[in-house]
């Protein structure tokens, strides 16, 4: 039954919707945690340490954090694979170019594919920069995320990469949230306007919330 569901387009869209909502939930929590940087190095570093001790003593050190990471990796892979396979099916179903040259979809809809690629590349860079420190500038300091964040956003390329990715996130959420609601059966004539409003508000809040950190560093509010 699971294979039958996965092989169907509806099943793949459902996987995309559920995995997308999981990642959206994480982004909301992650943004709120990021904003703690405006309360100073002590509180931000303490928050980062707390993430590794959640669930103790029942859970071992970092076990909860690793569970969250595993769920996110599964969600990202499921989202990406289902999106790719649906895209391939769409191309095979329409081998000929559209007769109408004028685009009939929104800007967000037309950029979902390349936006997803940008986000996938950004996730790799973000991990190598602020988690492992592999590509970090200024000397990565283990256990001092406040200093590492300031280092990253003190470089022009760090800001450019992050800002482009955050804008892609906003566009992705704006269209993706509404699409997920339609796939999961939450949409209707009476609710569509409300769902689109929620999607726009979520996209705007997350975009502004994530952009606040690099802007704070660039303006000297965070230093």
C-alpha cells in the first residue's frame, strides 16, 4: 500500500506537503531562536548550549538535537525527491512547449524549482559555515555561536549568500504553504483567501525575522 501511494502523483504531493510543513515548523522555531542574538552573546550562547541538553537526564547530551536533525534530513530528502519526480512527470506529460507564451502562474510558482535548488545549496553551506566550521571565516569558535554568526555576517559574501537564500525561502513558503493546504484538503472557496493571507504573512514574518540578524550585524546593533 505504501508503494502504491508513493507511486501516485497524489501520494508524492502529500509527501511534499507534510515534509514541507515539518520544515516550516522548524523554520518558525529556528527564527525565534535566532532573534535571541539581539539580547547579547551570553544569552545567545546559553540558548545554543540548551539545545544540546534538551531532555536531560532522560535523553543523553545532544540526543534530542540529533533526533531533530534526523527528522529534518528525512523531510528534506522526501521533499526534494518527490518534487524532482513530480517535475519529471510533468515534463513527460507535456513534451511540447506551451502554445501561450504569456506566463499564467505567479512569480513564486515559476521560481519554486530554482528556489528549491538555491535552498538545498544554502543548507549545505550553512552547515559547513556555522555547524562544522569547515568554510567559516575568521576562525570558527566551538561553543561560541554568537561570535561565529558575527564573523559570518561581517563578510560581504556571507551576507549575500544568506540574504539570497532567505528571499528564496520567503517565496517558497508563500506558494508552498497554500499548495500544501490544497493538497491536504484544507482549501475551499471560503477558506482560500484566508489561507493565502496566512501564507503571505508567514512568508513576510520569516523573511524579516531571518534578515534581521545579518542586518543587525551590518548596522552594528549586533557586534
